[in-house]
C-alpha cells in the first residue's frame, strides 16, 4: 500500500521524527490492516490517506502533548486494531508496550502485526474490568483512543496507572465536555486533570487529548463490573 507519507512526516516532524525503519513498519502495518479487515472488522477506514491521517498521524500527536520517555511502561486499553499503541511503539521502539483487548480475533491480528514488524510487545486478551492484581497500578501510562465516554473510560483505565503516572485519553470533538463531566469520577479514582490540548487533524476534524495524573492510589473496589460501570458511571 502506497501511503501518502508526506502527510504524516510533514505534520509530525516538529514533535516526532520517523526514521526509515519506522516508515517501512507503518507501510506494512497498513497492508496487514487492510488484509485482515476483510476477515474481521477492524476499521471502517481502509483508504491510504485515511489510514495515514485518521489512524497514524492522529496517534502520533500524543507525542506532541505528552512526554513519554524511553523505557516507560505503557498499556493501551481497548486497543482494537492497535491504536494508538502500535503506532506509538513504531515511533518509539524503547517504550515497554502492553496491548489489551476483549476480542481474541483482534489479539491474533496484533500478534501477527508485532511479529511481522519485529516489535517486542505484550498482548493480553482481557476486559479492563477484569484487572489482575499484578497489573493494578503497574504502568507509567495507560492510553485509550475512542473507547468509551470519559466517565466510563476513567474507571477502566486509571486503576492500571502507578501513582505519579498518567492516563491519556485521545478523544474527538466532544473531549472538553466529556472531561468536565468526568471530573468527579477522575477524583474518585485517584486522579486529577493535568492538561487538556486540542488540535485540528488536517481536514479530519477536531481532536482532544486529556492528560490525567494519578495522585493517589485507586480504591480496590474499582473498577466495578461492566454492568455497574455503564449503568451507574461515577
């Protein structure tokens, strides 16, 4: 697949430098995404420009607003087809990445992608609310992109973050409204909003990145089961 890499490289050069290896990996990632999408539902976006901008460039913008050092442990919760986690790993190979998703078919896809691209990544087939004790507060960063409303998403993600770590939510145009509605939930879970940044993703619309800092431990009763989280969000 011939991706329009000029759209990516020209728009991320100030905050994320992609070398030749990274470009080749993104190219192959795009090919695998389209191939597997014929077998399982991964994305509605399969055209080269759409993948380049709405998936790859969108994910790379996290590096403009969030300082993620080499060696940081990152868990991508509800990763789906690998966004933003796989793109982050391609751009910054030295992060320690875990990909979590509830659908086994998607985990199989991600295992194939990471093996073909030579990426050392841990994949976990699980729901976030089934958090294992050894994973609780075990990561420097939890990231999620377009998974759920911020009130719900906070309960899924914040329990995974170490104290002084961060939960990064990548959202669309409703980011500011969702963030305001989630303030109580974030505080209850041991977090506080550290930063909020908006940007326009070329002609694909407005995006928002919410940076929640973990300032105290999350009570062990969270996350609750999925039914309670959805029916009675914090």
